[in-house]
C-alpha cells in the first residue's frame, strides 16, 4: 500500500486553503434557504415597503452570516461533528 505524506497543518498555504474552503461552506449554508419564492416575496415587499424592508433583509443576512461563521469556527476548532458538540453542550439532545 502506498503511504501518504503527512499534511503540514501549520503551513501558510494549508491555512489559506482551509480558510477559503470554510468561507465557501459558510456562504453556501447561509444562502441555502434562498429560493424562487424568497426572491419573489422579497421583490414584492420591497416594492411596497421600500428601504425599511430592504434594511431588514440586509440585517438578517448579516446576522445569519455571523452565526454561521461562529458555528463553523466551533466545529473546526473542536474537530468534532456538530451533533457531537450539541450532545456535549446539552446532554438531553442525544435522544435519537
């Protein structure tokens, strides 16, 4: 069997590639709920309510991005699956 070379996790190129892939994953998760219905409703409400509604949407997108980034940071730092982290934080969650 071929042996693999160990990965240098402290090299700048590894850290840069890891960071960019995590940002991409965060962006995909943050935008996964956006679909045609969301776009249609956004256009309708923005036309009637104006900038106030647009600000609300922008604020919710920023909050969602910050929350997703925080979640992914915890997952990557602990090297655990999200379900395992939830089970350690709140033991009652492990009922499935």
